[in-house]
C-alpha cells in the first residue's frame, strides 16, 4: 500500500510510461510509447503536428484514457495492462488523487473567465483542497508576484494579453503545489512578441528544479532550458537525448529531417 | 377616473393570484428544469431518453390541455389517481410545463461552455459536481439570461390560462367587471397591470445582464 503523503519511491522516476497505446477510432495516435521522467528533469517533446506528442501528454494526467500500457506517477500505479493487454485504471478517487500531483498548462490557457486573476489562482486550493481563502491568499499573491501579475490580480482574464493569461495559468497550476508540470504547447497560441515572457516564467521554474514535460515548437527553449529532448513522429518516440547532443548530433534520419525543416 | 380607482381593488386581488402562480411556478420549475437538463446531458442513456420524451410531451401539447388534464382527468388515471384542488393543479401543470422549456435552455447553456473549461478544472482536481457548481453553471447563468427573460415574460401572460379552472386571476377579474359594467375599461387597466409586471421583469433581467457583463 503506497503512503498517502510521500511518494512510494522517492528516488524512482516521477513519471514512468511504458508501451502507451491510444487510438481515436481507426487511427492509432500512440503506437506503444515509453517515456520516463526523473525528478527535476526538464524534457521537451518536439515533433511534427499529428505526431501524437500532445496526446501523450494528455494521457499522462487522464485527460485521455490509454488503451494499453502502464502509467506510474511517483511510484503510484495509475493504469496497467490486465491479462488481455488492455489498460485498466485504478479507482476514480485514486486517479484524481494521483493526477492532482501534475499541474497542466494548456495551449489555449483555459482560464475561468468569470473569475478574476486572483480568484482563478485561489479557486482550486479552496474548492479541491478545502483550504480557507485566507490560508491560501499569501501563497496566491506570492505566485502572482512571481509571474509578474500581482497588479492584475483583480482583473478578469478578458482584460489580459495572451502572454499574461498564460502566466496566470501557470500560477494557477502552481497554487496546487504539483510535483510535476505538464505544458501543452504553451506558446503556440501567442503572438511571437508575447512568447518571451511565458518562456522566461518557465525557465524560472526550471531553475527551481521543477520536473517539467513540455510539448513545444520553440527550438530555442528546448535547446537552452530542457535537460533532455524527445522527438516523436507518427505516434512513435523516435529519439531521446540530452538537449545538447540532440541538436548537435541527432541520430535518427527522421529527427535530422525534422530539424532541417525547422531552420 | 373614479371608475378606474373603483375597479383597482378587485383587479389587484386578481393580480395577487397571477403573481402567486408566477412565483411558485418559477421556484419549482427552475430547479426541476436544471435537474432535467443535467440528466439529459448525462451518460445514462435510458434516463436521458426518458427526459427527452418528457420534454417532447410537455412542449408538444398545449399548456391549456395539460392544465385541464391534471385537474379533470388525473383523478381517473389508474395508480396516480389523485384529485388536486384547482390552484395546486394549476401549479403542478405550470411547473411541469415550464420545467421542460427551462431544461432545454439550461441544456443549451451548459453545452455552450467550452470543453477547455472542463479540462482546466479536471487537471486542477475538480470533481464533476465541483466543476459544474463552481465553473460551468456560473458561466451558464450569463448565457441563458436572454432566453430566460423571454420565458418568464411569457409565463406572466400564460398565467391567464387558469381561468379555465375558474380561478380568479387578473384577466378573469377584469372580464367579470367588463361583463358586469358593459365597459372595456377594465381590460385596458388589466393590460396596464400586465405591462407593469413585464416592465419590472425586463428591468430586472437587464440589471442581471449588466452585472454578468463585467467579465466580458
């Protein structure tokens, strides 16, 4: 029985995904993908659109259910194959408890439009964790200062720029004190001049040794911030290397072709 | 002028019946409609289809027929077979009928909320009911205000149907005086009463819309 408070294996991987398969109708989006994330690692997932990288991310925190494979988050099994090779999830409450350790940032922010910036950050700790508003307030304000939006705390999301919205979304996710942060193309919906502020916030997070998995098209970010880069294509994980080696000497011809096309 | 003042009393009494029916119907039909809408969008196919059929039945037959059925025919229906007094019968008919219309408005409102809102809530650990209560429904309120304003104004006027159960609502009170005094003045005064009620409703909904517009 894993402990309720401490991860069962402190030194084990934060995320262990093995042989993940996922199909939408006749189309198999993930064809047996395996990936591990160690504590403090920042992994960038790159690849052409339709390669399955976003789906992989969404499978990790149960936004999509996997058809087959094994998912272990900080030593706690989220899903595993049964005798017939189909993935079976643990009980719903357990799924929610495990997935709560992963914060997520979306391409389209998904802020709650009827709540102010501060309320967006406070809502989950109050509703989900049952904390008192006063108890979470200092933490929420500190997070907003960290992402540089303390002066916008009483504004509604509709009044913010895309970059500001995404920084609020990051603060909102951090307010739940996750052990892992998942980013699903966090800058893809932003005007080019606004990506910098979001990437800076993410870099800051990486410097604090947050474990991060980032699906991105930002090669600069992958090169400079990620400790490891993973390349996906056609529902398969093609290559995984430390960032420097990945860009200096990509091993697989498909990786090389993709990197060439990005220049 | 004196004549108008002399009929205000009985017309005001009629308005009381109208308003009583109006408020009780709203108080019952809104929660019932919400429950129906939530069942309708749920994964429970059988229940969802049953609600679908219920909505079809309630929207597909005249409210007057439903009113007459519940008052006159319900006592003879096997198993249910209860005889309701006139005013409670009217309330049951109106609440059941309006719940069907409200259910469709709520359903449309709930389904207009972006999937990303559910996902945003889910990754923060919200349960389905927490997502509904804290994230989805507060946003639905804003979107359904215009159609709800429509329906409630219709309800004010639909209340006049209860004359078929010989209940003395505003319109029936006016008609009684018209027939007694051979003048159409009571109709005009009654129209003034209805207009006043809808004016208050219109104003109320406009205020609500303005209040919910802050986050646009």
